[in-house]
């Protein structure tokens, strides 16, 4: 196999410690037969931080790109891709720890010309003591792994399961699809939006590659529930506005939206009862007192509940 060349685009808020850590991780990447570059996009880069980072010396080609303070991840990534020169772009975030074999695992996915993008996997670091919420994030009950085990396929995961924090894409396909949509300022909605437009290119496009490993300290459950609420309130309305056909697969299908028919009137009626505060608190209690296979399903319900609540909140706002 002729290995493709890769450009690693890392968006950062100019936190010097996090930047040094992931750049050091990149130094440990296996790449004997690979050519790669690293483009670090820094939002709000100060002269002091820039001088400190440039004082470090790495064996790979490293380029710094300055972005406006407070710019979102989509804007930063577009700036990084504009500065890239290789055929495959691999997106990473500053809070990831990456495995040494990451580049090869992504590059292997492009042996077939039908593959336009490769989605890697993100686990908890081994040293973290895991509570039940963190075990859920590492378990086979998590959406992508559950889908892969049930379908027997790693190709074209459902759009709502795509995570672009460890995600590579053919640069040509990325530009053809229009890059990241900068007006969507929520990570989960941004992920779905990009995956939708890449999938619309009409090929068997996204490969789920669980061996392409990265590690991340996930947010606590309370923070994740709040993020799901914001996804429902801010992200889902924008997605449905741009892509009406996504209504049938997002949590908004349980909410009556103008111009959209409910997926199933009976199902929606049942969900109107299930997605209520008393049932949510009941699920929290069941989660704490039940075995994992039940507790994990309760956590999935709680996350979806917050997204549904966010959609309802967006309707009240309008």
C-alpha cells in the first residue's frame, strides 16, 4: 500500500500546557513510512505563549496558525485546513492523548478509494478511577460500539454517532463538502453537520476504525447533561433547518415541529409521557441501584431527555 500523507490539525484555546502535551504526544507517533505535518491553530494566541511554544523543538514539520480570540472550533479547523498541504487531514483536540499507532490506523482506512473519512475511537485514560458514568463512556453500551456490534459493520456509522475529535478526511472531499459550517457553534451539532455533508458526496464514505485510539478525560455527567440540553436548544434547530430529513433520526422527532410530521403518532404520544421530569428522576434512581445493563440504558435515556428538553426550550424561545 502506498501510504497517504497526513496533516494533523489541532485546535486549541492557546493553553500552553495542553499544547505542549499534545505536541509531545505527536513526537511519539509511529511514522517510519509516513509523512505528516502538524498544524496547531491557536485562538487568542499571545506573544508570550507563541514565544514559549516556538522555543520547543520537534522532529516533525510544525506550523502555528493564529485565530481570533473566542473563535469556535469550526472556524479554527477551517483555518488549519487552509494551511495544510497533505491529502489526508486528521482533526484532533488539545485535550486528547493519542496512541503511537494512530497515524497508521487512520491511513489504513484509505486503502479503498470509496472511503472519504475515518472516525477513530476515544476512551478514558487507564489511570482514571471510573465511576458508573465513566464506565458507560468506555462500555459497549455506548452508541457507536453498540451500533458496530449489532450491525457487524464499521462503515458509515449513523450521523448522530460521529465524533470529529479523532476524525480524518480526504482534504479534497472536505473542501468539496464546504468544510466546517462556522455558524454551528456546538461540538455535537458541528460533528453531525460535517458528517452529513461528507456523506452526501455519494460514496461509502465514513469508516469507523476502533483501533485508531485516543484518550480523553470526559466531562462529569452533570456537565454532559447540560451539553445535551444546549445541543437540543441551539444545535438541533440549526441542523433541522439545514437538513429537514434529519428530523426523523434526532431527538426532535419526539417534539412536534412546524412543517414536520411526527415519525409515529403513537410513539410520539408515548415519548411525551416518558420525557417528563418525574420519569427523569426515576431513571436517575434506577441508574444508581441497578446492574450495569440497566444503569447504562438509564443514562442513555437521561442524555436523550435533556436533548428533548432543549428542543422544547428552543420552541418556547421562538
